[in-house]
């Protein structure tokens, strides 16, 4: 199994960051590489929600079907799982509130079903990490912009 963990401090409230991760319909807003989302279940949030995500990958596109395996807004934990190309991808998101910022931790486990897939996943660990970092960059920019907008609105109301 290949496991990667990335972490980022984001100048935004933890609840805003958690919502940005878990509002599946808005994924194209929070990440420029997500081109579209199509729900495969009636429900739009929570455990059991299934959806198809079309993502830009280099010069092409990758379509992935994911299922929400964990959704805990109190602890701000979220997990999505997909089984693609001989690998089970299990990605957990955890958001913690700090002083004036949130810390987002993403942990991705890639479990290859065959020796060849496990070896490939290990060799491609750097590529996977860059993809996770890119996702964090997009999410951070979106959350901080939203937080600044909310702060500016709050200040104008108090004046």
C-alpha cells in the first residue's frame, strides 16, 4: 500500500474549509481541475453518496466514480473511496480549527490489487503528491478568498 499525507494551514474558518471539501456539487468551483460532477445517487451529501467526477489530468481528462465512506461534520472528517485501474484509492480529509486559521490534512491510501499495481503506485508517489498539493493550492485559494469576502461584508455591516 502506498500512503501519502499532505497538510496545509488555511487562513479561513474550519467550517468553511470542511464545507468546501464536502459540497460535492461545488467541487468545480473549489478546484479548477474538476471539470464536472454528476451524482449517481439521489442523495447529495453524506455516507453512501456516489458521484462521477471529471478531472483535467495533464492534457487529457480522467473520469472517476467515488463514494462517500465517511462524513462527520462535528469532527470535520470526510472520506471518499474509488476503485480505479486496479487500485483502491481511499482519501481521508480532516480539518482542525486553529487560532485564526484551519489546518487541512489529506491522507491518501492507494492499495494496488496486484503486485504490478502496488509497484506502480510506489514509483508514482511523487506524481500523486504533486496532484494532492495542486488540489490543496486550489482549495486554499478558494477558501481564503471566501473568508476575506465574508470578513469584508462583516466589517461593512458593523460600520
